[in-house]
């Protein structure tokens, strides 16, 4: 190492003697020759580097602050409405209007002032037509006196004749399910028929049998003053509306019986024979249910 420095010094001296300018190396730092006795300064002599203070973020405005998420908890679903309201049919247009007959308004018939219980007692004792001859029990009807919905069918069947209660056979079980599906339990509905005794072999009632029984039905509806009447089957619709039109032509309308909205649909017994009628019946009873809400 010493020989190299001597050669370098001699080279510089020769350049000076020749009159050349001193050699400068750009960017190079010149250090004095190291002395064998030089001792590096201790670390304590090196001034410590002051760490740069952490950068202070400006305070976040309240409007910029992160807000908690409003997402629903996992597995929590929005509350669903009643099943009968899904894809609900609209209220159909107005149909036929039936007013009270003059003979009914000024009649001296004992039914005019009779209560529901009194009407039921009269039905049990009635012998106005031939249906009384073979009955086991008359079937006046059942339900609360403040029912918002009155269901009217055709006449009692074998099970009804046996028990004295309306709609308790297979068709009655289906009616109970239909009422539960529209959130109107059977116990809150008044259920009755046009004729109060069973026709032989469940045949359709004859006109004289209907004429003998219909005053009882009219008085029951007059006492009840329901929000809606649901006429189930052709016999009920024809009797209450005083028409011979087909059931199909009477559907999809809101008729009026003595000031009460009346909806016509298929009888539950017909649904047992033809399941294709279940969908239109489901629409009809939901229309009746909407009318109950509107009037109740």
C-alpha cells in the first residue's frame, strides 16, 4: 500500500515540474493519509440523529367518520306479509244489486223480530216442506253473532244431518282450511245453508223447499249484518241474487245483497270433484277477505 502512494506522489510531482495543472477528480472526497496511530472517533461522539416526529393527521370531520354498516344480520330475512296477500287479485267491478222486497219490510211474520237463537229453534220445529220427514237433525247454522263474514252453502249432507252442524264433512274440512288460509278461523265466521234439512241422496234442493227455507236465511243475514257474504255454489248464488245466471257469469263481480257485498264462488264439494276450480276459488275468497278488511 505504501509503494502505491509513493508512485502516485511521484507522478503528481512530475506533472507539476512539467507545468501541468493539478489533477482533480470530480466528486471524489480527499482524505488525509491515514495514520497508523489514528483511532476512529467513538460512536458517542457522533451526534445522534433526531427521529422525525410522526405525522399528525388532521382531525376527521364527523360527517367523514366511518359509519356502521346497516346490513342485516346473517340469516335474518325481511318479515313476509300474509300468504293470502301474495299476488292478490284486484277488487272486481260491481255486479247485481238486490234490495229488500216490500213484502219483507211490512211482513207480520214472527221471524221479523226473532233472534238468532229463536230462528234456530223455529228451524228445528219447522215442517214447511217435505225435507223434514227424513231428517235426523235440522241444521240452522253456527258462528258468532258479530261475524264479519257469512258463508252460505246449498244444504246439509249426511254428516251434517247426523251432527246438526253445517259443513263438517269432507267439503267442510276443505272450507275450514280455506278460511284458515285467509286468516279467518272458522270460529270467527258464520256458516249456514239455503235449506236447513238434508235433501235425499244430497240432491239439489227443489224450488218449493228453497222457498220454505229462505225466510230463515234472510232473517239470519239481517240479524248478522256481516261485512261480506260468500255464496258458495250455484244454489246459494241463485237464491240470494234471484237469478238463473250461471255461476261462472256471476264470479269476478262484487254483488250487493240488501246493502252487503256478496261474492260468488264454487262450493267446496265441487272442488273435491274438480281440483281445477281451486285456483279461481282461492282468488274469490281473497277478494272477499279484502272486502272484509275494507268494511271491518
